């Protein structure tokens, strides 16, 4: 079931429910500039075998309102939007799964709204914490000295996006996902192209928003709150991750009190069919525990 929820005057968020409405709710939070359809249907349906699964479009993505230039907002507002989605759907508490920027927003929810969460799963993200990473040998590494984004991905992000038509934009997105996926699993260009074509059809155009990259990100540090967290948290580790490569997941698991970590073999910063089964198994095992 699809519906729109008012997040602020003139701002509406597109949402979709799948699964049994009486099952425990699960909110999927996608990354920057990404529509809720970035969660592949097959993966959503696998999760919906046990949960009422909710996915939604952030502001300035998909069918939600695109109005950053008229009404700019801080990045933390996107976490508050997630709470608004829960409120609008009558959900008191939910399991949340956040990927990339969605994993950072999930950390904000863990820190600021723990009473609304049953559990949290964090995918492809880094810690909103200044605590150092402690290596197995006891060496302490400040977060700013952990490995950064892969150079080829940074180079692509620095290129201006030029409108050369729909097919050219699809090819650009396919190449982007090729890099994001890493080098350990086979890359299916046709699968990605079909996914992005559906995202474009859902959105109604193929423009690329830069709102989330321009939003104020100055108020994201949650070091103290994460160290005292009570929300059961699972951190996934992806060996081919080009955005938050290892040991970022280990650092994240150390920064969040009581967090568990599990590796998804071959995974990068993407959700190809090869990772659906192990990822869903890890998530459902976590939510079943809590």
C-alpha cells in the first residue's frame, strides 16, 4: 500500500507498506540522493515474510517533495522525517535498517529516539562518534585516520552530471553502481539498469538531486549517546566496501554499546541479488532476537 505523509508545510513523503500489517514493523532507510526503491523489491519481499516492511522516499528523492532550494534543511532533518513516517503510519516502535547515509540517520535515531526503536541494523556506514578505533593489538586510531572513500569513486563523484538524455543517464548510474559494488562479486549491468529504470519511472524524471550533499551536516556527532545506547544494534561488515571500508564497521561496533558485527561475504556498497539471502538472514536473526 502506498500513501503520502505530510512532513512539514509543503513537504510530503512517499511511503510504501509490504507484508502483514499485524507483523512487527520494519523501517528501511536508504542512502543519500536515493529513493526508497533503492531497496530492491526481492529483498523487501524477503523481509516482508516476517515483518510489516516500510520503505519511503527521502525529501528531494523519488515522489517525495523536491524543494531544498526553497526550504533548505540540515541533514539531521532526514532522521526526524523517519520518525514522521512512523507517526504517520501509526507505528509506535519499529526495527530500523539503514544503509549508507541511512545508516547515519539510523544512528541519529538510536541516539535521539531510542524509545521508537525495537532494534537497528546498520549497513555501509561509519560511526557518528569521535572515539578512536582500537585495533586487535591495542593501537588506537582516530576516526579521521581510518581508510577513506575509494579514489575511483571520489573521482566519479567530482565529475559534473551533464544531461545527455535518459539512456546516457542510465549508463552513468550503471557505472556508478559498478564501482559501488566492489570487486568481489559479479556485476550484472542489466539488473542494475532495470532497477534504475524503475527508479526513474517511479520518480517521473531522471534529474539527480544534490540536496543531501549540500545540507548542513554540522550537528551529527553522537559520541556520548552511542556509547550509552540501549537499542540492540547489528553492524554489517562488507569486505569490498568502497565508501566505508573495513575497519569502519569494527569502529562502528565499538562506538555503539553492545553492538554485534557480522560480515556479508563479497558485499560492497550495493544490494545485488548475491547478498540478499545472507543479508536478510542476518537481519531477521537480529530482529528475532529482539
